[in-house]
């Protein structure tokens, strides 16, 4: 809420909207954590009170994603960008396969090339990444296959995942916990927290224990070894205490709302409403191919690039209390991020602004 009590509709691509209950509970813990009389920002991460938080957060991830005891859940630091090099450092022995669907895939590919050969099995660069490639094969001699499930900048999302003959690793930073996924297809899933999970500062990694046997024969710094973090319960060093706490509360909200099936239905309703308004508008158009459209990040632009419509639309959004709608600087236009906690009322407010220009 602003000082004038006007509602703000938060469409930010990240850091993004989270469940209000997570904020409220976290505020209480900043003042008095678990009855200790101390703030969560100053208690020992080795104390029983925070150990309980860590245990609950691990359990919630496994429960919501449907991970069995063959998986380790890790809370690390450094964002998804650290995973771009940590993954090949650990598991690229000779060659890895990558699917190139945008900026974050390109960054991951660039880092992997420092550790071995990279086979880009498909790329949508020639369409400015407005589509998810579908016709490609994954080489059976690759050490692993890497993909990015959702692309915030271009508004595309993998509608499904291939059956990979090699371990599949997926960057789910911007759509994790937004829909059910068949975890049996994956060997590793990772995500920066600052979309559907929690605040920036913690990175989630879910990894099959069997993948450790594939670790490359090279020196890997202790802090970059997944098995070390697993053996130490994500507390080999001081963990990012507050982001983990907020993530736990936000994951409780996901669970209590009905889990991933409920999140998928919630997100589909919001996306359907917004895409229909864009498709029906004579002045705006979506940028992503319809078969690749993201339910998390809806990107659209004015049809007339020479008009002043973009500036007028931004002004109308500001007047309506709509925040974070400006498109990524590399593509322009507009981007509405519909993460889990965004209520459909916010989408309705944006639709009203779009329709006012029709």
C-alpha cells in the first residue's frame, strides 16, 4: 500500500510479488523469532530454532515438488548465475547438450564452454527467441542436457519437457512452483528464489543423489561441491537465513492453497484473461508464438511502433496503480509477470487499462 492507501498491482519480473502471509510472519520474526526475544537477523543459524526452519523448508520443497529420498534439496547462494558455471564445473566431463531459448540460456552456454564442449541442440535466436524449439534430438553421449523452462525477457515457456537419454538439468528460476512437473524426467532442478519462492539471496537446487557419481575429475572448490552442501544440510557455511525463512513461509502458502495443481489453475486463469485482452486489442500484440506463450511473463508491444502509445499506456498504468509493467530494456514494450501470489484482481485492473485504449 502507498501512503495514499491506493492499491499497487505488482507485475514486476523479479524480485516479485510474494504471499502477503509470508511478509506478515517474517515481520514478526524480525522482531521476535520463535519466542527467543531476538530477531531472526541476529540468532545463530546453528540454534535449534533456525534448524527447525531449515528442516521445514527442505521438507516443503520435497513435498510440493513430489521429490522422494533419491533427491537432495539444497539452499545455496550466488543465484542461478552461479549455477551456470557450478553445474559444468561439477558434471561436464567432455560434452554437454544445451537448448538455447534466450538470454539466460546463452549465459549458461557461455559458462559451460569453459569446462568442455557444448552441443547446442537447438536455438530460437533466429526468431529473437519468440518460440520454444520443438524439433531437436539430445545426443546420448552428452554428460547432461540443460534447458531453461521459462524465459522472462521474451515471454516464452516450455509447454512440456523431452525424454532425455542423459541426465536433464533445468533452470526453473522464473516458473518453479507454478505448475506440476514430472520430476522423474530430471536429475537436477535449480532456481533463483526471487520469483515464486522468496526474496533474492538464496538459490534452490534439487539434485538426484545418483548425479554425484558423475562428478568430473577436476579440482572443485569445496564451496562449489553439491555433495558437501548436502552432507551439511545446506549449512556448510552460514546460510542466507532471512531469505530461507521467507521462502518457508511462502511455500507454506503454496501448500495451503492446494499445491502445484492449484497454482497451475490460478496462473492459467490469469494468463488466459490477459492474453485474450491483448489478442482482442486493435492496438497491442503479443510477442511470443502462441504455442510457446508463458503463463508467468506476458510480453506485448504496440502494433504501431511510431506512435506515442507506449508512453501514454505507461502513464495510464501508473495512474491505475500498476507497477513493474515496462518490458525488458533489450526488447522494449511491456511485460506483465503473473507469478503465483499475484491476484486475478490485478490482472483485471491491467485488462481495463488495455481495453481503455481500444
